[in-house]
C-alpha cells in the first residue's frame, strides 16, 4: 500500500489526455481546476473501493472500519495498490470530466464500474475450517 493521491491524479490526467504535450507534466495552468477538485473526489471514491481492498479491516463490534481520509497529494490512499492503481484513476477521470465532456466521462465511469466488479470478485481470501454444529471439524 503505497499509492498516493498524486499518483492517481497523474494517471487520471494522462487518461484524459490533459497533460502538457511537450514535457508530460500533469500540473499545468490547464489542470489547476482538476487538481482543486481531486482530493474531495478521492475521499468519496475511497469509500466505494475500500470494501474490495485487501486493506479493509473488520471494525469493532457493531462498527464499520473507515478508510483514512486523504488530506494532501502526498498521502497514501489506504487502499491496496491493485485497487488504487487499477480502478481509481478511471473513477477520478470520470468525475473530473462530468459536465465538461460527458462522452468521455461516461466511458471512464463504465470502465471504473467494470474494473470495480472485476477486482471485487478477485479479492484474496483464505480457507478456514468450518466447525460442525455438534462438534468436530469438517473440510
């Protein structure tokens, strides 16, 4: 778990083809509006993705665990790298483009949903013994 908000922002900007054409930088005057909105959007999307992340821990009795809030671009996201790097850039790109380019926003939203389902089905799991109701173990 080491993916930062900056990493996801950069990849979303590349997906949107908004990077500087000469040097490839993602922080330009054209992307400032996107940058201002990014942390807020990431803080919403992380809650959608946390349940399919292998960093999701069970909460205390009767409580849900919460993914840590992202307050700076240097912050780690609290999601496993597969989810943070493989799914989150598409969700961010979709939200950044809403109202500006709805066709591209729709494409990224559809891709985000596909990847969410794909990674949600492949969450790493472990086997454990199931006790019989009246004693003993069965496999």
